[in-house]
C-alpha cells in the first residue's frame, strides 16, 4: 500500500512523475483525487513530482488502487526511487526529445529488484545539453552531446544504452556502499564517491572517460516558447506552422487547484504535459497557444517574466506544517515584490524545506518575526 507521510494538515502522498511527464487522463485522476480525498489542491515539487495533501490515513488504499490503475504507480517496491529529472523543453524548442530515454529508464529501474534499495533521495537526471537539470545535484547525470551522451563522465555512443549506463552507476553506488559497510543515501556521501562510481562502471561496461561539457543553464522559461526548427535531423518531427509554440505556465507557489489541473488536461493534445523542477507546467504545442496563455493568466497562472511567481518559492508553512512559525504561503508574494528579479525562498522554520539551490534571498520565519539573509 502507498506510504503516506503525516503532516499537520493531514497526510500527504508523493506521486512521482519521471521526467515530469503526465498525461491528460492522469491529470484528471489527480484532480479528482485531490478534490475527493485531499484539500482540493496539488503541490508541484522541485523534482518535477506532485503531492496530494490533507488526506485521511484511510485514503491510502483507494489512492494506491487508483494511482496504479492510472499508470502513476507501476511498482510499489520501487516507488520511492523513481526520481528522474529531465530537461522540460527537450525536443519542444530544439534538440531531441528525451521522453523515450526517460520511459526506458523508469521501466528498467522498476525491473531491477536490487535498485529498490536506493534511498528516496537518490536522483537521476537526463539533460539535453542545455544544462538546466544537469546542475541540480543529481547522483547520476546523462548529458546529451553532439556525438554521444555522457553519463557521469563516461561516453555512451548508442542512445539506447543510456538507461543501462545510468542504472549501472546506481548499482555501482550500492556495491561501494556495501563494501564500506555504511548507509549512504547519495553518491556524494561516499568518500570520493563520484570518481569511484565512474571507475567501477567504466571497468564493467568498457566505457571511456571524457571531459564533461555542460551547457550554461537557461533562464527559467515562462510564456510562449517557439520551436527553433521544424523538420530535418535524426529525431526531428514535423510540427504544423500553427502549432509551433509550447506554453509554460507557472503554478503560484507551486500549488494548483483541481479545477486548474482539469483545465490543463483539457488543453493537452496527444502529448504529455511536463512538470518542471521550477514548479511550472509545460503544455507542448497546444491548439491556439496564445489563447491558452491569455486564459491561463486569467486563471491565476504566471505567464510572463513580470510574474512574481517566477522567482519566489515557499515551504508549506502554517497550517500544513507543525514546525512552521508563520503562514509563509500568504506572505510570500509580498516578499517577491520586495526584491524583483531575485530568487526568493520563504521558509517557515530553520529546516528550509524545498529551498532551491539557486536561492538569492533567504527569508526564514522565527519566533521574533522574519529573518532575511542575502540582501
């Protein structure tokens, strides 16, 4: 049965979406479950996953059944280790689509019993070369290049060999952890972990080490994103001229109502939506993308660079967290307006849950009010 975590506002369920990929039907299921069993909202996370909050403990059985039926819970034994980031715009604005690699990686991960031993913090990332998810601290990173995909510093020439190379890194981590007799959660927890994992996988798979060249991370996308090229190239596909734009919508503080989720589902074509690590949603090539953007703005989504939701995040705060000293969700918008253009995170206590690595202004609730760092 699905494991629920207890919070001050009830129980919460983490629903993992490898690569942030979620279909329209799956969004409708999540919206219905949030309304029937939770607080009516879905929270987006920095790993491109979602959470249902305000659940009763007795909801676990129904959630397990319905999430599994929707394809959102393919393996109970491996659920906590299905942590996969992917470049959200891959194949939409340029380059090749990573969906096939992400799907293959997820399926292979669930098919290897031993990998269920990984911790829930162990993280995979599949980057299309722009550097947007390669720099988010994943344990295993596949970075696509012109001639090969580089997995933790090892060149993998065949595209279909990328999932195996990534999982070989995870298995090497487990072997090294057992050898040291420890209980490390991440590769970085092992002495010289990255180099030792790389050397072990290179020996086992016969892969050569190469210098890692990661592109500079793009600015957080928002609004309409145009496809740079149409047709041509090994992995390109024809996209009609009137459907060359994808829409990137920011969820205010990473929270979406059941009604907003259903609205998104209704505007998807035959492609899955993509939840980003920046708590936004990508709609690939919707019909009338400009109209979708206008409607989204009226529904409260952030749709341009002037939106305060582009650079402000906050933890659950009161009443959702017993440790929080303030209702940071209500206060966060005011802090965003105070430091326009800077990345602000508002925390309800010193634990700083959900704080992005790129945070520039750190606002923390204390017993005497908010403490501000980074100004």
